């Protein structure tokens, strides 16, 4: 009874101890707490709407082939496989931290032919050689007296959350890369088609000028200039094919499959993916919660804060209580009362903190300050990327619209000038210049359309959407 009371009193004393190190919470002076970055995200011209960003934003394009490309990339991309392996490892580290301390036990068995030293037992004569066996069972319970083990669990869980956020970042980056590569293929085909149309127009102009020369209404210089313009336009065609091939090779790498096995029609796509609505962007508060890199940085800060407690715990002793039971002696006598042994009681282990323990506390505190600074930097960068993306998107839309108007004017001017040239009311140079202006503006408009499409992708990437719908698949992959 007295022993039971002793153990109970000892447990009560241990339960009254406090955890070392600071309890984590987002610092009040962290940038993420500022009200000025949690408001509406908008720019002049309002090319966006403050609706929530959909988890699967690429479906706004309403392109089944693009949906298929994203789905296949999610299933086979090598970066996501690495992220899943890292997440599995982080979760195992949480299990390891949770298993530390508490109950532990062991079994020890051994036998040997033994010649003991007589003098070790204060005997002058030689001890006989014997077959000695040792069998023992032990159990102990380590008390988390100062909360050091709990801080270790907190750090492991925070690191696992940060690893999950890193996997989410890999996912949204992958989606953006797939959409960007697909857009590059479509843009290259579309721009090549426009370039071939401009080349055809110039070819018709060259043929006409040759006929006029043959009829005595022109000279060889005009023909040469028109042929030069034709050759200049033709020289641009190979770069469109190179851009198309580069996009296809990029998709091949992202989907981890040969180009020939990409979804049907991918290589021949000739129309840019378009979103027939205003781009939804949400607000600053939603952005800060949605961006996985912000969550990753915040979880790293939490893990660093827990590290202060882990380092502080080294200043204090480890206390456990255990019991052993076994039998040691000559093999033939094992089990006799004379060979049996048992024990029960507390154990204290304390490493005097003279080996840099306090320096490690200062190191952990400095690491936490660095993690906070990194967290603030990630938040500020997220706001910068989003606001910059919005400004660039708005500017590119305005430029595209202006070029669309210019293209219509250039087309009309080219048609009128060409009719006047055929009627002898305009010079050859005026006709050539009008045609050149039209083809140049048409090419610029095609490039502007591509830039708008790419800017949309960059904006969605900055907004941080696209990881939510893939988390289940990542969890399944990391828990086979």
C-alpha cells in the first residue's frame, strides 16, 4: 500500500510540471496579421471579379483535352511522386515522435560457457567453469516531465503540415505548367496559321506585281521588293514549329509519357484556351489562406518555435519508472528461487548542461526569428505576385484590344490601297507598305493573344488555386 501511494504521489508531482518553451501562436506583429493586405484585389479596368477562386480553375477553359492532360499529369508526374514520398516520410516522423517516451519494454536472453574471475567476488580460489544463462523482461515508463517530448510531437506535426503544403505547391505548379505547355502548342499552331495566311497574301501580291511588270506597268525593282517581303515572312515559319515541338516535349515530361501517347489532338490544337468570363480572384484574406507556400512558411515557423522547447528540455533531467524480472544462473538451476531476480523503482538521468545546451537554445530562438522573417517575406511576395499579375493582365488585355482595333483598320487600309494600286491610283510602295503593316499588326495581335493567355495562367498560379481537388489523390499515393 505504501508503495502504491508513493507511485501515485510521484505521478501527481509529475503531472503538475509545466511544458518548457513558448506555446506557438502566429505573432501579432507578423505581416499576415496586417489589415491592409487582406482587402479587395483589383486594378483599374476591372478585368477580374471578386468571386472565390475555384479549386479546379483550369476547367474554366471548358476544354476536355486540357482536363485530360491535367488529370494524367496528376496521376504520373515525377515531381508529385517525390512530394508524395516526402509526405509519407514526414508522417512517419510524426509516428516516431508520438512513440517516443511513455511505455517501453524488452526481453533479454543469453547463454554462455563462462569462467568468472574469483577475485571479482573476493575469492582467493578459482571459480569453476559453468554454463550460465540470463533471461530477463523489463518494462518502463518515461515521464514527459518538462513537455520535451510533446514539443517534439508538435515540431514533427508542423513539419508534416509544411510538407503537405509543399506537395500542394508542387501540384498547383504542375497544373500551371501543363496549361502553359498546352497553350504554347496551341499558340504556335495558331500563329503559324496566321503567318501562313500573311505569307499567302504576300504571295498573291507578288504574283500580281509580276503580271503588272510583264504588262509594262511595273519594273523588276517592285518585284524584287515584294519577293523580299515574301521571303522575310517565310523565314518566320520555322520558329513556330520549334515552339510547338518545345510545348509537346514539355507536356511529355510533365505527363511522363512519350509525345505519341499524349491525348489525341494535342499536337494539332490551333485555338488558344480562352476563359469566357471575368477571372475570379477573391480577396487578400482568402489569398493568404489559400496559398500553400504561405501555409508552408507558417508551419515552418510553428516547428521552429517548438524547437525552442526541445532545446530547453535538455537542461532538465529525464525521469522514468520501471520494473525488471528475470533469472540468472547455471542453466540447470534456472527457475530456482536462488536464480530469480526482480526490481522496481524510479530512474533519473540528467546530463549536466555544460555541453552547449544553452547555446542550442539561443540557436533555436534565432532559427525561429529567421522562420518568422521568411514567413513575412513569403506573405509579402504572394501579395506582390498577385498584384503584379493583375496589373500585367489588365495591361495585356488593353493592349490586345487596341491591337484588335488596329488590325481591323490595317486590314481595311490594305484592301483599299490594293484596289487603288490595281486601278493605278496608288503606287507600288504604298501597296507594299499597307500589306506589310497589316501582316505586322496581325502577327502582333496573335502574339498579344498568347501573352494574355499566359498571363491568365501566371495569375491563377499567383492566386494559389488548384491544390484542393488533388489532395485526396496525394494522400492515397502516400498511404499505399
